[in-house]
C-alpha cells in the first residue's frame, strides 16, 4: 500500500481519547470486551499512520483512574488485554522504531503488568521514529497531585526554593516530563468532554470531537483529521499577524 505523505503543518504530538468500544460491541450484540479487542487492533493501525504522516508523538488514553468503577469482569478483561498487547506487539514495536512509554500511576496495577510495562519501555527506549505513550491508570488531576507531592518533597529537602516555582516548574514533575505538549487532542464517539486527560498539557491544544466509535476510526479518517489540523491557525493567545 502507498505510504501517506506528511501534510504541511503536521502536529508534532497527537493525543487520543479512544472512546466508544463498548457501544460498538453492544451494537453488534457482543460483550464490551469484544469492542476493546477491536480497539486494540485500531491502535496498531493508528501507530503505523503516525509513522507514515510523520507525527512524532502519539499519546493514547487506555485506562483512566475512574475506569476502576467498571464491572470486575471488564476491568480484569482490560488488564488481560494490556498484558496480551504488550507481549504480542513488543517485537514489532521495537522493529518499527516505536519508543513506548507509559503514564499514570502504575504502582496500583498488578505486578506482572508493571513488569511487562517496564520491560517494553526498556526494550524500545532507543527508538525515535514514533513516541507512543499509553496512559494506564491515568488521571490528569491525579498526575498533578502526584507531581505536587514530588515538588513539595524537593522543597522539604531543600532542593527547590518556593520563590523559584513558576509555570515551567510543575511540568518537570509530571509523568509527561519528557514529552512536548499535545498539539491536537482527538476524542472519538461523539462525546465532547476531556475526561481528566492531559489537563495541564492541553492548555493550548486544538480539539477534534469525532462521531465515529473508536473501533471504526480508520487511518483514512485519522489522515483527514491531521489534514484539517494543518489548516488551523494557532495563535497561543496572540493577535494574528
Ligand atoms: C473507552 O470506550 C475505552 C476504554 C476505557 C478502553 C480503551 C482501550 C482500548 C482502545 C484497547 C486497548 C488499548 C491498548 C493500548 C492495547 P468505552 O468502553 O468507554 O466505550 P463506551 O463509551 O461506548 O462504553
């Protein structure tokens, strides 16, 4: 298949709230986990599309700090899916030049999953074609609270002077400290909410709310969203020149 060519003004960092797996499955009379498995296949396609379009950073919301409220069987099924995904995709991700990172509070995840996450990060750390960040047990407020705790500890230890704290200080303590801020945040499934995703980092991001359910979100549709972004005029609060 022909490679898609990068569009002018390609966003450097795209973040995606992958919503609609459950409704997609239910519409087919299938269990919700069927939708999550289809969603995982779409992740693979969109990572490849980022490579083709020269989108350097892709961050995806796989499990929020609020998702623990789902039924035990859905939570267990999702955790199993994450383990399977890492085991199954590790080699290909490494070979395709994808650097994988995880954000969120991983200490609350099961030990086996944590180990797989650590190993995948180590395996792919020298890659730089696409930077894939997967948010698991992630919440924007939780991340800011954890970052603040680390920052307060540095103050207590005499490593940080409170008078020196400015808006560049907190991001150094966030899970995303090595990533640029997202340029574009996409949410699928017709919901127009940000649901606690990258709250600090998205201050100047453009948003696209797409009706398509995540398992139906093809690379062609992704390409269209990226092209549309290319035509936007981001002013970061300034007056147009
Ligand atoms: C939201 O749809 C989706 C999730 C909470 C899980 C996202 C997980 C995946 C896309 C699959 C696996 C990802 C990786 C990285 C392997 P929903 O269940 O809330 O859908 P609904 O709003 O229709 O109920």
